[in-house]
């Protein structure tokens, strides 16, 4: 979760520093096949004299690839953090016990299983 929070913080910092708009590289927008708009609501666009451009949308998925778009360092952190969280959630419940057994420790038992094994 800290990686996701770091990514969100990077995105929020870039947006706040640029008056509510995520700054984007014109080259990245062109590579992604996005229109370079300068008026109206712009989620991610070219900003004159951008602040924290390194945190802006400076990377692009090319137009030739489905779901093409521009993305930022913060977006990468969010995706990596979400992948780590998803992987942790999908880990088997007994993964810690298996690791302990491999290290030479006694395997842990679930409290309900231990109680049913020793009915007194």
C-alpha cells in the first residue's frame, strides 16, 4: 500500500503544482495519438511553464497498441503497488507456515484445527 500512496502523492503534487491539470509532454501525447488540446477541461495536457514536469505524463503507450495513452511516474507506482497488493492477496493462506517449515521451525496450526485435534 505504501507504493500506491507514493504514486497517488506524486500525481496529486503534479496536479496541484499546475493549477489542477496534470502536465503532459507534447511528444508523449503525439506518440499516444492524443490530441494536444489547450482549451476546455483537460485531464492531461501541455502546460506552459509546467512545474514538476518529471511527475507529469511524460511516458506514452504508442497509438498502435490498444488502450494507448500517456502516463506518469505516479501511475507506474500505482500499478506496481496494486500488483504487489494483488500478489499478496493471492498468496496461499499457509504460505507462511510452509516457509517456516522449510526454515526448520515447527509448522503452525490453525486454532480451530488444533482445538479439534485435542478434544478435552
